[in-house]
C-alpha cells in the first residue's frame, strides 16, 4: 500500500489509479470491519470471497505500475528515497505510536505478542518497514504489506542502478517460476520442517541478530545506491536488492511462494506501464500477466488444498477479481472518474493505516464487537473518512511538501539519466 503520488485527483491520466487505490483501501477496511460489526456475515463470506486479499493485490498492482515510473522520472535514487520517506514515514510513525499507546498506558497488550521482543528489535524492525520478513510481529495487522512494498522498492532500485529497470516483465516471470519451484519442493517434502523457508534465518540465527544485520545493510545500501559514483551506486543497489530477495524468500512470515508472487504481481504492474508507454510490446506484457496469473492460481490452489475446496475458491476468486479490476481500470484510464472516487484514492493511505486503530477502539473500549450492527458500520465508515481526510491534510500533505522542498535544490543526475536512456 502506497500513498498517492501527489498528482491532482482531477487528472484523467492518473484518476483511474486513484480510483483503484480508493476501492482497494475501502475493501480492506470493510473486510476488517466485518469482524467487528457484521460477524455473522463475515462467517458466511469466509468460504466465498476475501475482500482483504483482493484489496491488497490491487494495491500491489498499482504500486508496480507507478513506483518504478516515479524513480525513472526523477532519475535520482536519492530523490526517490527522500520521496518515499516523506510520503510514508510521518503517518506510519503516528499510527504506530497510537497503536502501542494503550500498551504504554498499561491498558492493553500488543498484538501477536510483540511485547515479547526487545523494544530495540521491535522499533528497528518497524523502521526498516521489513518487520514482516524479519519475524517481528506487526504493530498493526495491516503493516505486513508495507514489508513487501519496501522489498519491491529495493529491487526496483537494484534494477535501476544496473540499467535493468526495463526488464520488469522477465523479473515478474522469474519470480513466478521460483515461487512455483518452492511449491514443488514443498510438495516433495524438501522444504518442510527445519528446512521450511518461513522465518528460516530468524529461527537459525535469532531474530535480534537478523534485524541488526538488516539495519546495518540498509544503512550502507541506501546511501551507497544514492551516490553519484558508479561503483558504490551499483554495489549499494545490489546489496539492497539481494537483501530484499533473501528476506522474502527464506525469512517471511508467509511461505516463500506467496511472498515471491506478491513481488511478481508488482512487477506485472510495471510491465503494464512499460507496454503502455511503448518500452515493451503489449504482447510481452500480456504474456507476463498471463504467466503470473496462472502461476498464482496454480500455487494458491495447491497450497490451499489441505483447507478444502472453498479455501481454493476464495484464493482464486480474490486473485482473478484483482486482476480483472486492475485490467478494467487500465482500460478506462482515459475516462474521467467521479471526484469522490479519486478523492477516496487521495486519502487511501490514511484509510489503510487508520481503520485498524478505529476498530481497536470500537472493539476494546466501546464494546461493539460480536453483534450485527449495520448502523454502527455506517457510522464507523463516516468517522474513518473524516479522520482520513484530516490525516491526509494535516500529516501526509505537509510532510510531502517538506520532502519536495528538501529535494528541489538537488540538480538532476545527468549521468544516471543518460544511463537510463541508454539501457
């Protein structure tokens, strides 16, 4: 999940992306709200469709479409990281603080046993945004997606600094193939038990050391990749990219196949952007999308088999719905979307990060959980939209303006621009 990139919602060129972002954020919020306000409906829906997974996959496709283009438009890795920092961290820091505040006040425990980890480990892991692939519980349940966003950023920078940024279609296919290999090896019993990739590094070396090494690696990789000198730029980019791949493949909370397919979905969005702008053929982008979609359906179907046919249908339904929604949005990209849809996209990051906090307050302090309450759900949505509007206006937007002011004096890196054009 990424915040809007600062374009006008009225822009017909990017209005479809805002509309998709808004719909995805609302789907995730409603998915989580149904546990509190519509528990009976949630039980009935559980065997039919997963709106949360659908929304997350749409987010990943949108991120893949827009994030690499943002880096290439700037032509500067330094400005890219500055932009990401000021778009994500201010609101992330505020919401994480609010999430742990009840624990600090002695009112509630932290989710998923986060209090069992040392404060330094928990804080540093969340500062990297890679906590979900560092075996550290998320301070809020929705933060796991940011770990895969961060891994994607690191891979995009790695490809950019070596001139391989236009090879997003092969990257998506390779990630899908590796995911299917992981599924096959698991089926053969070779990636089970002590050899299962999930949290392998943390189980072997310990979570604290893995977090420390990751923080140190990022402290070297990001500044080095932002250098104007070729050698450190390439070394830093590759270090960050390899770190991201290693953590997703062998240390994620979810299976390696699932983490790799999330990255493949993002690179599929990138392939669509490249085809639209004539950098690759539309046939190549279509083949990439078909390969990733087929791989996701096959891998998910096999892994959901132990949970029954309904679980398989839920996975496949969410994957197909996300692909169809993104494709429909792209087909309608030249249309003007209603202002309310693009406005919802503008506040989508706030919707995504604030709704778990409001649900926590409703369930833990207002006692609304456990009964059907459609009126309460409607009121929750109104409060969420209002709070998200205020958050976007007074936290997100000022931080983004500050980021633009800090990076504006930096002259374009002509060598990087020439490098990108020549590739």
